[in-house]
C-alpha cells in the first residue's frame, strides 16, 4: 500500500458524462454507465472495450454487477431496469419500473434480486429470473438516492435526498436503524468488507463513518471542496476512496481517518468510483467522459 499512481486514463470513454461505474468480482471487468444512453464493459487489465450495451433511451443512472461477475444491472432515466450477461454482452431482461421508480440499483448478495431506490422513499425489489416485483421496503422518507448491501448479506443501507440514512434487516425486511445523517443529499454509501462499518458521502461536502451495530457516527471527515458524489471501501478495509464535484479523488486511511492521497486527473466532477477484488486498483469516472485507473 501507499504506492499511489495513475496507471491509465481513457479519454472520451463515452460520448457524454459517465455517471456510474462498477468492477466485477472474479472476472475482472469494469462497467461504465453514461448520459450517452450506453453501458460499456471494459477489460480491467488494459482498459480495452469489450462490449457496448445499447437499449436504454435516456442516460444511465446506475450500474452494478452480480456477486458471480456474470451479470450486470443498469437503471436509466427512461425508467427501465436492464439485466445483462457480461461475458456475452447480451440483454437478459428488461423491467419497466415506471417513472422515477428506479434510481440507484444494486444486486442482492445472492444475485437473485435487484433493489432500486425510488422517488417516494420506497426501495423496490425485483426477482431477476422472472422480472416480478417483490414487497418493497419503506424508508418512510424522501427520494432514495443511494443503496448498498452489506457483504455478509444481513443489511441493506440507503441514503436519501434529505440526508437521512436507513439500515434494514434483509431477512425480515424491517427498518432497524435510522442514522443521524447529513444536512444534504446522500449520494453514495458503502460497507466495509466485514460489514461492521458504513461510510456515506453527501452534498454537504462531508463523509461520515458509522458503526453499524451500535448505529453511531464514529467520525465526520471533510476535505472535499464541493459535493461528495461517491465513496468506495477497499476490500482490505484499511482504506476507502471518495470522489467529488471538486474534480478530485481522495484515498483515506480508515483508522487514522485522514486523507493519504489526492488524485487530480479529472477535469470535471467525478461521479463514480470502484475498487478491484483485492483493493490494489481503483477506477473513477466523471463528467469529463474520462475513465481513470489508479494503483493504490
């Protein structure tokens, strides 16, 4: 650790801003979703493009990959959820979620369902194989802008437009914690690999670190000059990364709660971040249409 460098930058990776990115487990592929209506699959070794997935009618809001690395899910401003086969680059299923009923999306830890946050504060769940909608989870709050499952499969955490954070028990579907959150929208949320720590990113320029079991805020970090758009926990649980409208990507030491490196490769706001399997690589995407691969 500590060897922070830029490995490669792909300029004009898309024809418009890139709003989301995900890194597959096991198969070492990077997925990007753009305002240009396309999802692209890249070889993470050399950042060569493998597939361009077409079909969404409006910009891609969110992408995620299944735990197996076999499937991808994307949501778009066109209100559709699309499930893709990553190796073949083919469409498996289209789910019409309805207007503003699918914002940020993610796979459940078993890969059988996808969850998506809605404008009304509900979290909808769909079964991938059938496309059927299951009983939603209710945050009893505002527009759900960010979602993530804990790696152990026990929790689903969500962040809302009004700064509130909710944690659900996956087995029962019950809301178990409402955390003292942020003063503005929570754009991104990430669990540590042992599922004990939650980190949130907000438009209030702050990053919060929470103890999941005790539902307490351990620290509030500042360092970005503008909205914090994305956070990603390294699989090694020692570091996490953040990206912002200030065009910077920062790497933080979790225990020291300090920024240990700042990358300034992007020329516009940086919407998304993702680590590889072992935390040795990091990728970022932004409104400048660029994708940047880092060694960290």
